[in-house]
C-alpha cells in the first residue's frame, strides 16, 4: 500500500515537472514556428511559405542570428483543417515556439489563434485574408502581410465601376470561406455605390468541382450581366471563363488573387486573355524581392509559388521585431512590429494597431499575351 | 424557349458525363454488390494516362487524330489494368467477408490511388487539351452546342447500346447475369465466377477511362481529386436510376443532370446539390429501388 | 367449435398474375390443419398474406384468440400479427444465425417484454427480473423442444433438423394461439420426421396451440391433420378430413396429373 | 521445385506492376519547358518492391486461409486467442486497472499536444461507439453520420453566440437536438434497404453541410463561428493547457459513460432486437419485433452520441465551419467501426485509436503519410476482414446452464 502511494506521488511530481518544465528549458535558440498545409490538396499554398522561412533563417543565421542566438525552424502541417490546426498549435506551443509564421487558411488560423493568444505568441500569416482576423479585435497577437478580403473586393468594385464603367454585374463565388467572404464584400460595396451606378444582377454560389457550369453561364447571359466578379480559386474560374468564351460571350471577368496564378493561364489558355484579377502589388522591381526569387531558384531549382513574397516579408518582419525588441517578450515584439519599419520584398512595412501591414496593397492585373500584367 | 433549350442541353451534357462513370459503378454493383468507391479514381487514372500519352506524342509531333486514338486506347488499357489489379488485390481476398469490409477496402484503394497520383505526378491542376476537332456543320449552332458535347452524347449512347448487347446476347453476358443472380449457383453450373468478375471490372474500368478522356477534354483540366467528386455524383445517379440496371444508370444520370441544370437556371445554384439530394430522397421514398430498379423483395 | 383463424375470399395479385384466387380457409381451436398442394400452388403466398408480409388484394382475414373477441387483421404489420398471437416458421430456415440458440428463443419473447431504453440503461429491478424470467422461460422452451444441449451454440452451427426445431421454439416463445408451420419436415430424415410428428402433437396437447402447416410429406400430413385444405394454381380445390382428401378425384388429378405430365 | 514456381510467379507479378505503374510513375511531363522526365529508376524500384511484396502477400494469405480452415474443421467453435484473453477476468481486470491509471496520469506526463490529439481520438471513440449502434448492431449502413455531429457542434456554437449559453447546458441540448434530427430524418428513410439507405443518408449528410454553408443568416456560412468558449468549471478561469486537460478528462468520463450505456444496451431486450434486425429483417418482424421502431431507436441513439461528440468538438476546437463536416468525416467514422470490428466495443476503441492517432504519428513520413494510411486500410481489411477484434456474444446464467455446472 505504501509502495503505491509513493508511486502516485512520484507520478504527480514528474507530471508537474513536465507541465512547467517545457517552457523553462527553451532559451538557447529563437524558435520560429511555420504552420500551414504541407500535405493534401492545398499543399501548394503552404509549401512556398516553408521555403521562404528556410531561406530567411539561413540568411540570418549566417549573419549571426537574432540577439546573438541562432534561429530554429519548427515546421508543422495543419492540412488547412481547423481541428488539425489546434493540434499543430498545441504542438508548437509545447515545443516552446517564440513566434509563428502562419497559418495559411483563414479557418485554420482562427482555430489556432486562441491557443497562441493564451501562450502570448505573436502569429503572422502571409495569406489569411479574412477581414475579421484583424478587424474584430479578438486577436491582438495576429498580424499579416497580405491585404484583407474587403480591401480586395473594394479594389475590384472600384475598378469595375470607375475604370471599366460597367453597370450590370453578376457576383459569383465558390461557396468557400475565402470566395464567399470576398463576394459578399463585393456585393456590399456594389450596393453601397447606389442603384444608378451599379446593379447586382446575380449573386450566387457555384458548386466547386462540378463537371460542367453551362447552366450558370447561361444564367449570366440571360441576366445580361456586363461583368462577372468571381470569388474563389482558379480551377472553377477557368472552367467558367472557358465555357463563357466558348458560348461566344464577351462578358468581362474580374476575379481575385486565388485566380491570379499562372496555372489559371496555363489551363484556360487562349480563353484567359483579357481576364482581370487582383493580386499583391507588383514587386518585381524591388531589390529584396529579386534577391528572394534568386535565392529560391538556387535552392529549390524552380520559381517560388503562392504567397512566397508575403511569407518572406513576414519572416523578416518577425525576426526583425525580435531583434529590435531586444527580447522574445510578447509586448515588446508587438510594440516593435507596430513602430519599426522593416525592409521586405513588399517594400518598407510596419503594422497598424489591428495587425494589418501598412504599405502592402493590391493591384489589378490583366492577362495579356498569356501573362498577368499590372493595369495602371 | 431558347433558355430552356440551353439548360436542357447543359443538363444533357452533365447527365451524359455522370452516365459514363455511373455505368461502371452499376455494373460492378450488379455483379458483386460492392459500392466500388475507387471507381472514380479509375476514371481519374484514365484521364491522367491519356494526358501523359498526349503530351509525349504531341512533343513527337504526331497528328491530332492519331494522338486522340492512341491516348484513348492507352487510357482504356491502363484503366482496365488498374481496375483488374484493384479487384485482385483488394476485393477478391474479401469474398465471403462481412458485407462492409470490401467497402472499407474500396475506400482504402480510392485514397491510395489519389495519393499515388498526387505523389507520382502533381497536386496542381493540369491543362487537358481539347482533342475533338470542331465540326464544320455545327458552326451555325456554336452558341448552343459544341462538338465535344455532341461526341459525349453519342459516346454515352453507344456505350449503353454496346454494353446492353454484350450483356444480353453474348455468352459472357449470360455468365455475368447468372453470377449476378446467384453466385454459388452460377459456379455450380460451370461459370468461372472469378473470370466473370474480373471481366466486369475490366469493362467497367474501360468505360470509366473513355469517360475520363471525354470529360477531361470537355472541362480542360484535371488533377488527382477529380475522381472523388465525380464518383460520388455518379454513384448517386446510379442509385437514382436503380443500381444494377444499365439503362437505369443512364436515366438516373440524365435526371440528375437535368435536375441540377434546371434548378440552377430557374432558381439558384446555391442550393443546387441540396435540391439534387432532396430529389433523390424523394424518389427513393416513393420508389425504394430507384426509377428502373426491380423491386427486390426478399423471397420468403 | 370456434374458428381461431377465419379467412374469407382471400385474393392476391402480383401484377397480372393471380397467386391466390378467393381462398376460404378456417382453423378451429385445438385443431391441426394442413395446407397442401403441388409446388407453386400459392401456399407460402397464403402464409405471407395471413402474417402481414404481403397485403392481399381482396378478402377478409379474421382471428379469434381463445377467450378474446373476434378481430379483423387485414392491414396489420407482421409484428402486430405476431403480437396478436399468430407465429410462423419459414420454408427456407430464417434463424438469427449469429446469435445463440437461447437468444433466438429470447427474441421470440421480445413482444411479450416491456423493458425500454431507460430500463436497459438503468437496469432497474423490474428490468433485471424480466430479463432473468425470460432467460429461464426460454430455456424451459428449449428443454421442451429438446434443444437444451445446444443452448449456447450459435444458431448457424446447429444440425439441420435442430435448426427447424429451433424455429418452432422461437415461434412458440411468442405465446401464440396458432402456429403456422411452413414445411417443417422439409429436408428431414425419417427419424427426425417422426420426432417432429410427436413434437407437433405435443405442442397441441400440452400448450393448447392450434396448428396450420404446409407440408409435402403426405405420410406426416395424413397422420397429423384433423382437416386438410388442398390448393392448386392459387385456388382451393378441396377440403376435408384426411380420408376424404385421399379419395377426392380433384386432388388426385392435381397431384397425379402433374406426375403424368412429367 | 516449389520455390522456382513461386519465383516465377513473383517475377510475373513484378512485371505486371511495372507495366501498370509505367505511365504515371515513370513519365512526368514538364509542361512549362515542354520536356519529359523519364524516371526509369522508379520503374526498377516498383519491380523490386512488388517482387518481394507479392511473396509476403501470398505467404500471409496462405496463413490466413489455413487459419480459417482450421477453425472450420474443428468441431467445437474455439474462441480465438484474443477472445479468450479478452474474456478472461484474470487478464482483463489488471489490464483495466492499468488503463485507468494510465488514463488518469496521462495528461500530466505528456505534452499539451499529446493531450490534444488524445482528446480528439476520444471524441472519435464515442462517435465510433455511436455509429456502432447503427451499423454494427442494427446493420443500417449510415454514410451521413457526420450530419448529427454537425448538429451537435452547431447547436453549441449558435446557442452560445445568440444566448451566451455554456457548455454544460448545451451538452444535453446538442445531444437532444441530434436525436431529434435522427428521428426526423430517420422516419422517412428507414424503410429503404442496404445501399439505398446508405446513399440517402449520404445525401442527408451533404444537405446539412450545404445548408450550413449557404445559409449565412443562420450559420454564418463558410467562414464559420470563432471564439466558442471551452467548457467552464464553476467559473474558475483556466489557462488553455489546463482547460485542455479538463476537456480530456471530460472526454474520458464521457467515454466511460458511453461504454457503460452501450454495453448495457447491447445486452438488453432492445440490443438483441437490433442484432436480430441485422441478421434477418423478415424473421425479425415475424417474431414480433416492430421494425420501424427498432430501427428508429438505433438511428436516434446513434445520433445522440454524435451530437454529444459535436458539442465537445466545438468546445475543444473553439472554431467550427462546415468544412469540418464533409463526407470524408462520415467515412472515417465508418472505417473506425468496420476496422475495429463491427459490434465490438473494444474493437471500436482500437479502431479510433489507430485511425486518428496513426496520421498524427505518421507525420514523420510527411508527404507519404496518407499513402501509407490508405495502404494500411486495405491491408487490415484483407488480412482481418472481420475487424481487429470480433464481437463476443454474451452467455446467460440460468437454472441448469452448462456454465453453472462446470465453469471453465
């Protein structure tokens, strides 16, 4: 009997030790967590971020690290699923991470943020565009190097109404988190512009992955829409555009940065010509962006993928903030992020109170001769 | 009226596409009562094989019709091979096992093939060239119907006819029907049941491959995940028509296609799938064995 | 004597096919009646109509359990029919193969038990007692039928004759006043048939259960039955005592005519 | 002689697989630069791998068949080793004690991550046990089980958002609503048989998800509901780690409760009726069992557990959106039940453990993890078609029962 009690006591002691021991041990390196989808069908949105982080960290460590310590990468997969994201977050927190670069999808980010918030860890996403992430005030520890959906929708609507001067607009989305959110903002802005300026003739969600979109295309035609604003990703966009053009419809197609992807042009080919899409401001002239691109080509033998520049910028911003803050203290890092300008591939940026980057914006692109060209 | 016609044709296209996949589903089900979850993946493999062959031959500068023929043939050969192998590896050892075990095995095969293609090829969407030339006589009607669509209708109808003839009038077809009725009895009267089942998988997979090539060239893009979504829809269509019945599979597919098309056209595509599924539930409540399925009451 | 089962003008159509054509049939209390006829005459269809598996096209079906009011049973579901006190067995044995012999019999008692989901979860005293009572009663039935040795065996592992007897035991567990046996002797050897003969007589005398059986074994039918009904092509062609039936020209024609053709 | 034959067979199989995988494994078209990669080394790898794999495969299949034959030949049905172990109190009691102690101290020994994934696994244990009632016991193939899980999760999330209701108040409400949904949905469809039932339940599962996705005013649409509070403990403020441990213990308690209830149900009048229904519907009705009522009770009870699981899921993740309730989720839960062994409680627990923890621990294999998982599914089904652990029927005690006379 006495023996059993001692076992229990020992167990409890070890337990307590493990409970509090984890965080106390982390001190000899700066730990940068990277979370996002690294497997599954959305992997192509997550892996470029890992590459960006690897390159930035290699660079900084070569220069002596941050605050005299080496930076260590902790890469974890969240498959873009909220429930897996909480597993990932607890894993990273348990491993004593100092700052996190990620997550990629808005839903997964929201699910994980609570855990980081409690653990007082700053999170910076290169790609989560859901407006409430910064606008709700629920996530003081969240920052991002990408503009939010509403900014993007505003740009699309302004462009359609003021530059293209179209009036009858069909707003479509793919029923997804990203696409539908964007489409709703677009609708809101269109309605705000007043009935004499703009008319939403159609607002509908299409079924992603369907084999044929002719019914919705006919509907667009019947409603007499002059332009389509589409919220969603390129596979659906290319199917709709292709079917519209095959039916000899000249309806203008405006979409988002889920479509501003070279795959879209590759798939839709000649039908992609003339399609508008918003995307992060063209940074091809920025020296840091050129450098980041070259590094990637050298290290991985290919062009970087989605959100690479944003991720590169976020990694730089995070590590710079730690350096400027002089410690890994949460409040100090947040303050540093808000006050210090940092040079990134996206330009010189700092962050506003809500966590959005100042100086990062969207621009409108158009497909011309099989390439996305910025519309001035 | 034009609008109606357009929606009708759109529904016909969708329905024919579902039918090409549903036919294989229903054949396999008819023989071994297995919901072959991996059937959609066989279709995907067909499309990928065709794309690879097309790319290689295009680089060699072959003529378009030859490419089309060879790619289709290759898709059929390899899809059949995959269907055959999947049956031998994952379903045959499970004959006589509890009814749900082969279903789980099929889910495993489906997941395996998806990830196999993802790893061996790519997760990205790949452009699929449109192989079917524009027919001259269709030019006046271009806004309404395109040559690819016509080819899809024709091939679907032809496949249905060929399969029906195969099953009704050949010796093998007779053996298939016997196996479907009562496997043990068929074995007793000298039907080589293993061979019949293998053959069913091969024919079903070949149909799926044909669908793969046609659908991919209609849509213009493929990735490793297209099989799953199409497979579920085709499965629904097959059940709607009465699973196990070939004309039922085609009819069910067309009904599903039209339902979706008209619902989208006249009401809203937001609830397109909700409506499609509700329609399925309604039909099954009033006709528990599908539109053309035989009422399968237990012999008491 | 009172009829426990009274069928009037029962007709059943399958599509264009008339499987039963205005059948009249009755079973008196305490009687063993037999329904015979060549294959495909519609005997099992008749059973299926009476037990609620098929909905007859026309006709009335009445039951009159001993000591209770006469009642029309058209449109009742099979389980309701069983609850009213008619239990049946099947031509092709339909046991619960992966349940034990005892459980098969306990299933028969299901409709006489009350325990619901809360009872099952809480396992209060009433439920426990009911459960134990049912176990004991079921075992008693098995002993009576002569299956006690198999009690914890899976039903599928039983020899053929024993499976047939188990079906009877399960039917008896529902406390019927009338047993409908569909070819109980099919596939049995002489010894087993003899035992069955005794069993059926015992069920009648000890349990006061009336019996209606379908059977092809003429020896068994003639020795057991008080009255016999003969069907051919969905029609009733004769009824009477075994002696009357033996000498009925229509019956002889139905049976022999078939033989000559073959 | 035999070996040469085997060699030849394996060689042919290897050739076949090399042919089979040739286009997809070997040829990779680079569409940007219009070049072809011929990855011949892969072909060799496939050949070598399938040569040896086929050898092992045949050996294992042979062993499995021999085992089956032995079981058939022996007169008395012998219990398998594993069944004997599971029924022997000398083994099960200490094992239970060990498991209990382990479960109790687990969160203090292991990291927050481990606790978190273990909690997820426990949620799937109760989902599996719930579906086990429907599929394993009553034999109703339900491919839309996730709908009830979603109902539970959304009832907590929405009640919280609109009325500020807490976890403990919502747990019974979520379970009750799911049960209600089970009854309402079950009523029209339960007369369908087998695979028709499967497809209709699949349809219902999708309908619920699509409604959640489209009806923004009600469900907040695809962007989901965030900041769902974790369960409270008498108003004490807890850190996330503490509350994760708290949820873990809630789940342990719920699993124990579920096992308790399911065990009692399956050994009761109603449980026997479910099994009988699975065995033979017609005979079932003929023995006086109300088919509709029995099916409905199984369906509704299964749904209740899914609802409970959903509430905990929402509380644990703190964020839900319709993407968490796809048909894949239903399929996973079905896999847990079938893989574990239909109708067996221990089996379902094992199944959930394997299917939920395996992908987490396979993280080490990064991109190959789902491929290995899929292969594992097929292999387990081929070599253990009845599941990991097969159900054992209870024996009863009564006057003159053989067990009483000579207990062994």
